[in-house]
């Protein structure tokens, strides 16, 4: 089958979180099963590419240049949508005109479909709200799968965007798909219009049909329940192998060398989702009881500041790096004793898998993909409540087993877990086949 995988970020070219990892590794796994999956993404940087074609894209009253360029990486063909005004920026997201940038990406991707030379996609696999308008613009020209990596981000905007930017004001069906409450909602349109809807773990697929996790879209998800399923993400097993030990990591981070002190690490976007507040609340006690803490992350300024202050308070015991650094993340997963993922919600979560492969024991909250990938007392520690009490319990469990045979057994079990893409890739193929 020919699959076009549309995502706003994909490693190795651009990554800000798990979407970049998935878009950078699932296509290769689909290809390994004998299919032809190619990635389509914005050209965020000055990558070495070969021009394929160019055309104009109308966005309401705007008439914009769109180049399609091509490159290969890891045996996968990447198509880049080139428009320097929209995409050549310092970061991938976070601009006032993100709605317009995303509208352009989706429309350009849909309009490129007949211009990819001899590659004719049977399936267009749309990821997150950035690609959610593609089913609308394709209007039946290919089968579509809409994957939700994170329901919190939806592309909710005023209804006038439908005319001003999308040029769809006269298309009643499109307007109905977009309309949600008082405005338009890109992700809702994708969920309504795609042939199948997936999310990145079986548990999250169930959770998002409830009001608690549905982020306001649960009525729509319940309506599409028959078309919805969860397929657990994988990771690139070759890339995520142990690469550093604890003493190397401690000297790199300026932490005291103390075999008896368990080292807890967290690598994360610093947002509400990730449970940063719980970590801040539990940190003093963790240090008092003899633990060490290393955090690598960027995000909300108040979290960054609070963590930085914590590190200043406990020199040699707490290390905080406020930056994005994939190589350091790898050394942290390898050198830490435990990795913290205390998320309030987690569609899948990849850091617990990477950490397990690299030899640290995960401490996770029982939610979404964390629940589907970690078994309490077997290969990690799983706590129930999204509050400091919950995490405190888990941390004292960790302190209790550290240095014992139980810890070594858990670590071994964690390292043996198979998080390769092969099984999930087969599930995606069955899903594509069911609609083509
Ligand atoms: P999410 O996509 O919600 O951020 P995931 O766990 O699925 O969560 O994926 C996050 C990815 O981003 C992982 O590969 C993680 O290691 C990486 N990551 C997050 N923050 C950083 C950082 N500051 N430096 C390096 N890698 C990071
Ligand atoms: C999202 C989710 C995360 C998931 C990732 C890749 O960013 O927050 O849980 O692992 O997408 O699917």
C-alpha cells in the first residue's frame, strides 16, 4: 500500500516531542512490512532537499507559494512543503498565526496529492490538529486516518476563519464538520471526516470518550466510537540502547557520586500535562530522604523558574537543565536509576519506554499509554492518583527497593520489554486495509 504520513514535525528533521519521534520511526516500520509510506511535513529548516514541483495555494483571499521538495532519511522518503514565510522560524510552534500556518499546511498537503510524480497514496494518515483539515480538503480523493496524539490541542478558532482562511464558507458540509460550539474546531472536523480515528494507546482511546479526558470533544468521539481505536506507539529500539552509566551522568550534571543515593530523572516538556507540580511538591522530601534529582526540559516559565530555584537550593543533589537536548536525554535515560512520568494524562508517552530500554525503572501514573506500557511491581512503579500523595507513595516504594534484588529484577524486566514498532505497524496496516 502507498501511505502518505502527514505530520507537522518528524525526526530527524524537526522534533519538539513524541509526535516527532513517531513520524520519524513508524513510516520505516511500515516500509519494513513491504509497504511504501512517505512522510509529508513543513520545511522548517535548511535541509538538503531536491525540488520536485511548485504551485500556488489559495487561503481565502491569500494566494501563497508552495514548493514541494524531497529528501531521504533512514530509508524513508520525505516530502517537504516549502514556504519560508510560514515555516522558516525559530521554533516549530507557538506563533500568533499558527492557525493560518496549519491551514496552509493542510491545504497544501491535500493539493500536492496529484503532484507527487508516480507516488499515488491510497491512504493519507493525518496526525494531530495540524493535519486535521486534510480529510476536508481531500473531499474523498483518498482514504484517511486521523491520529490523535494529544487531544488537548485542537485548533479551536472563530468561525470566520472558515471563510477568511479556508475559503470554505459556501461548503455547507465542511462548515458543519468544522462548527463546534460558537466557533470552528480543526480537530473536530478531522475526527468527523476521517475514515478512521486512532489514538496512540488503547487506554487513551477509552479515556477520551469520557468527560474527564475528552477535552470537550468526548461527545464527538463517542459518536465515532466504532471508527475509533488505540494503537500503542513503539520506539526505535536500535537508537534507544544504554549509552552512559550513572557515574558519568553524575559528573556531567555536577551531582554527588553516591552509589547509595537513587537518581531520579525526568525528561519532559514542562507543561501542566506532565505533572511538573507533583514533582515540585515532592522534591524536598525526596532529597531529604537521600535521593537525587535530574530534570531536563523546557516549557512554562513558572515551572522553569521553580525548578531552577530547586537546583540552586540543593547543589550536588538536584540538577536542572532548561533546554532541548536529545543526546543528554539519552544519557539520562541510561544513567538514572528511576525515570519519572507522573502525568495527569498521557496519550502514550515515550520517555518511559526509552528509559526502560536504556535501563532505568519508570515511575508512572496509571493513565493512558503509561498504564499500557508499565506493569506495577514487575517492570516499574505505577501510582493511581494525580496528586502529590500518589507520587509520594511511589517515591517511597522506589526508595524502599533501591539497591535490593527486587530493584535489579524490575530493571531487568524493563530492559527486556519489546517496544519495537513491528506489532503496532501491523495493526496500522490492518486498519488501512480495512478501509481501502
Ligand atoms: P510528548 O509528546 O507529550 O512531549 P512523549 O513522551 O511522547 O511526550 O515524547 C516526548 C519526546 O520528546 C521524547 O522523545 C523525549 O525524550 C523528548 N523530549 C522532551 N523534552 C525534551 C528535552 N528538553 N530534551 C530532549 N528531549 C526531550
Ligand atoms: C503526544 C502525547 C504523548 C505521545 C506522543 C506521540 O505528544 O502527549 O503521550 O506519546 O504524542 O504519540
